[in-house]
């Protein structure tokens, strides 16, 4: 009870609400600009928040995370372009509704679906996170090593069409994690005489480079002048009573799908939105309307994509494994603040867990209010030329990276990571496993070596928890390959007939 009181009292500071407001404005803007992802925005903002108190910094980052998943629905519905990957499924029915003169209705039900999914998922976080963390407190070096491997393979398994490319990215991240000091002996390694690498490759510049610089460089190189003009005929804004009743089932389906998908590391709102939309369509009495402007379809998709918040937070805070790319950035920021996400967090900082949940709920409510007020001037943001947006973001990336340590070397690392990230984009290599490998590499290596020192390989092989996690890791890698093999075999057989 004391933790609840302390956690909520941390929000009594007026400055926290000022930072929530800042995060809200940035998040809505980020979502409204197609191509500027929430991961990119949070990574950029992280550089500026590291000088703040932890609660103040979390207020900015978490609110950007939430608000971006409201603002991104605007371009998805009005110009058929997802503001962030989480709104991919929003385009399935949102844009058709807008073309039918129901853009206002689509924006309203999207906002309510997103808010309900987010708030319901926070209930999951508060209920599930403590038992999960309590169970994980029993983990020794062998179990912790297997847990980190599980998180890495889950990211690899769902991060792209090619498992080989995902593995390549993960191995690259693990290689970066070996730079610096040995986690057991403390000896310097792979620094090549560069003093700035003695404490390891700085992860905030790497994250900003991979998600920020790479995205901007890619947009600059592939930009086309012809873009869709936003639909500005909104029609009515509020659903009728009959339409509201129709939304109960898709909200329930979307919430359930989102909470389950969100609990899977690296399976974010984009996957949840698509799965939620498909499941709702299968259970609908009018499945033929889906994809043609269904009010049920847009509600299910947006509820599901936002319902991933709770599951993502649970795996991040209780296990120390990022639930998605944004949570990977969050872990990096929290580590700089001296906060280590994982099972011990609930013993050492239980009040912080309550604060995080409260911040997410407050951010959701405020984002919903802004979405319902929906000043029409927000639509004009879609007309801002990207030639003005790109240099602004680049400048903020450089300033934000330099601000983390006042070291030009970090800016060089960021630019190098941006070039690498651009190459990854061009060759279809996902950036997520790189970040996860960099953040968790030392943890995996340290626990593996401790386990081997204590009892050799038998220490791992005789641990039921470790073996289950390792088998699940193997399944995460083998599953997609087996599915593709079966699909190719089936297509070959059909072609023969």
C-alpha cells in the first residue's frame, strides 16, 4: 500500500504534468507525420531527458509512446499512410471510411478504441507484472542466461521475413556488446586504443542512429514529390447508439488479442493490429464489410494495437527484456538513471512501477481528449513539406546525442550507426535485434560464464526453467522457417495439379 501511495505522490510535482504535456504534444506530432516513428521520437527525446529526474524523464518518454499511437491514426485514415507501423491495420477500413465521407466518425471510434485498449492493458500490467517478477526472482545465472537468449530469439523470430538477416543483426549487436570491459574480469577488450570505448559502445547514440538518422537518410534518398492529399470532408463525428453496440465485440476481441500479442517480446502494435482485425472479421456477423469501410474493423485494429502496451511493459519491467523497440530505448534511459528493469525492480522500486502505470493512464486519457477535440489545424500538418522536416530532425538528433555526454565521439558513433542502419534498411536487415543484442549482450555473457564457473554445462542442462526457455528459443527460430517450408511445399503440390 505504501508503494501505491509513494508512486502516486510522485505525480504531485507540477513539473511532471508539464513534461507530460510536452510528451503529449511531441507524440501527437510524431504520429501525424508519416515516417517519423515512435521509436525514432523516443530515441531522440531520450538524449534530452537524461538530465531530468527519472519520473520527469519517464513522463516525457512514456507520453510520447502513448500519444504517437493516437496521432498516427490521422494520416492512416486521411491519406492511407500509416503514421507509425502500429497503424498499418487502421488503413484497412479507416481510409475507405474517409473516402465515403465518414472521416470524422473513423477518427472518433479509432480514438476510443485506442484508449480502451491502452487502459485495459494497464490492468494486465498491474495484475501480471508482480507475479512474473516474483517468479523471476528465483532465477540463477543459468536461468537468466536462458531468459536473455529467449528475448533475443523472439526479437529475431518476428523482426523480419528472413531469419538469417535477423540472426545477422542479433550477432552484430552481440559483437558490439563485447566492446569495452570484460563483465567478469574487468579487462579492456576490442577498444583498439580508443579511450571513449573503454566503457563500451554508447547505446543511446546507436539507437538514435539506427532509428533516427537511418530513417531520415532513407526518406531523403527515396522521396517522391507526389503525395496523397488529405481528405478534409469529415462528415459526422459521433457513432449512433446502434453503431456503438456493434463496437462491443470488436473492442473485446481487440483487447484480448493485443494483450496476448503484447506479452510476446518484439511483437508490437503492428502485428497486434493486423491479427486483431483478422480475428474480429472472422467473428463478425458482417465480415464482408471489413476492408471496405467497416466501423468494426477500424475499432478492432486500433484497440488491439494499443492493448499491447500492458504486455510490453510487463516483459520489460518484470523480466528486463524489451517488449518492443520503444521499450528497448526506455531500458537504455532507465539504466543511465541508475534503474535496472527486471525482477529486482519490484523489490527495490515498487513505487516506480505504480508511477509508470499511472503515467500511462494519464497519457492515454489526455491523448484521447486531444484526439476528440481534434483541432482541424492538425490536418494541415500533413501538408508540411518533408524538406523542412528532415533537417530539423537531423539537427535534433545531433544535439540530442551530444547532450547525453557532451562528447563529440558519441555524435560520430550516431552518424556511423545511421549509415549502418541505412544499409540494413536497403538489404532488409531489421534494426531491433541489433539494439537488443547491444543492451543484453553483457548480461547474457556474464550469466553464461557464471553458470559455467559454478557447475559447467550441467548447470544449464539440469535446470528445467533454463531448458524450457532454450527450447522455446529454438522454436521461435525454427517456427517461421517451418511455416515457410510448408507453404512452399503446398504451393508446389498445387502447381503440379
